[in-house]
C-alpha cells in the first residue's frame, strides 16, 4: 500500500535520508528506529507531505504522492500524529474527535467551533463514530472535559482517536510513547493492536521506547545517518551486530 523508492532528502549538503526503501502492506505494524538524527522525522515528513524529496518518491496505493500537499495526502487516507500533542486544548474531548474528521481539510479552530466556513462544507465526524472511537481509547467518561485538562497519557490516546476520525488507511505515529510511564505504554500497545485489528489499517511508527517497538511491531527498520542499516523481525534486528553498533553508547 505504501512504498518509498530511492527516497532521499538533503539539507544544505547534509544527507538526512539516503535512498530509502520501505514497503508497507495493509494490516502491518512496522516500526522505524534509529539513534537521534538518523532521519526518522525526515522520513515521516516526506511521507506526509511536509517535506519535498531531493530525489526518489513515495507511492501510496500505486499513486505517486511525494509532490502533493499534506492536506491532499491526508485526504488519500494517511493520518499522522506529531511529537507532543496538537489537540484543541479548550475544546472538549468529544469535540476534538469530531473535529478530527475535518483535519483532512484545511479548516481552522474558529471554523471548527462555529461550524461555518470550510467546516460547513466538510462536516465533523458523526457523533456515533466519535463515541465509538472514544470508547476504544477508553475516554468516554471524560468526553465533556476540555482536552487540555486530561493527563498527558490520555491526551496521547485522544490524539490517536482524533487521527482515526479521518478513517485513514495508514496511521503514522510519531513517538507515541514519549512521556508515558510503563503502564500507559502497555495500554497504548494494546490500543494500537486493537485499532489495527478493528480497522485493518497499516501502522507506521517512530519510537525510542524499545519495549514498545519490540513487543508491538511485526517488522522493524533501523536507520543510522540517514541510511537503512537493518530490517527484519524484532528478534532479527535485536541480534544484528550493525544495530548494536549503531546504538553503542546511544539511547537504546
Ligand atoms: N529542516 C532541517 N534543516 C536542516 N537540517 C535538518 C532539518 N531537519 C532535519 N535535519 C537534519 O537531518 C538529520 C536527520 O534528522 P531527523 O530529525 O530526521 O532525525 P531523527 O532520527 O528524527 O532524530 P530524533 O530521534 O532526534 O527525532 C539530522 O542531522 C538533522 O539535524
């Protein structure tokens, strides 16, 4: 469903990503790991349209998408979360999920709140769907709370519910476990699996939390200095000497 081919990005002579290749099938959970500065965020930004490649491209369902704008890519069925959260903190939890459906389109907060402008053309997710998503992430009891008042772990789960309101085919998660304690991380692991099982979507995640990556992902790709140095099952990657070397003295 998703394929990067020869994907490369240079910043002022620095090769942030070099000749990257990845294939992702429907229903797969794949992790991208690597030391700081290895190119993970660059890869995410290239796939989601926030950066243009210097070379190569990205195909989604057979179509070249690397020259499309982020909103156009989102419309094709790719949703992403960001490091940290980007919730509408003053809107309720439920309103955040409903507004998630509009994130496929360039609506702003004022339009979401008023239901006017572009928000009128692109209506929010139905109340039924929003409640279903809230139930899945375990936040129905706090549906009326302002999103900003939730503990951080719950905000991360809300972000996932909001991304799912766009009914994506591919969900990209940028360090979903950052800032979570081990029990919140375990809840997150189950949630991501449940989301995949229920909606059959593909999940691509960047993560530094090795426990989460090794227990959740079916396949892992390892980057170092912008290059793929290993790819395989968690067991294969963990026993790969190149990976151990890349992480020597690192954050793994
Ligand atoms: N907009 C930019 N301008 C210049 N250099 C950049 C830019 N974005 C990233 N880089 C450089 O590209 C390289 C790869 O960075 P990237 O953020 O993709 O790594 P990362 O693996 O996501 O790191 P981290 O784990 O710290 O988030 C780094 O050397 C970084 O300094």
